């Protein structure tokens, strides 16, 4: 796993910093650790607009680094990791 150093290697998402490798930090640069959902996908819990939200990690990385996921489309990763 690569840990990117410096804020330039992360992009902001509602007060969180997301790296291209899926590492997520809060505004104090404390790492947010993912958990497995019932289907085995990694998720993280974040606060957006003062409400807790659980987000699939692969979707979050895509949205931050590529852009919004079009309606009716899915985001998946071929190597299953």
C-alpha cells in the first residue's frame, strides 16, 4: 500500500481527504478506517451536512478522482480488491 505524503496528493470531499489508493483522512488528518459490508465491499462512515452516511470506498474514490457516477451506471473494479 502506498501512503501519499502531502496535501497535493489528496482531493477534498466534504471535509475529508481521499487518496487515489483509497486512503481517507478527516480534516485533522486522522485516517478513517474502512469496514466490510454484508457483501464484502469496503465502506467508510462519514458525516455530510451533519448527517452520518456510509459510502462504498470504491465509489468514493471514483467520484473524487474521476467525477460523478452517471445515473443508471455502476462503479466496479476488475481486479476485485
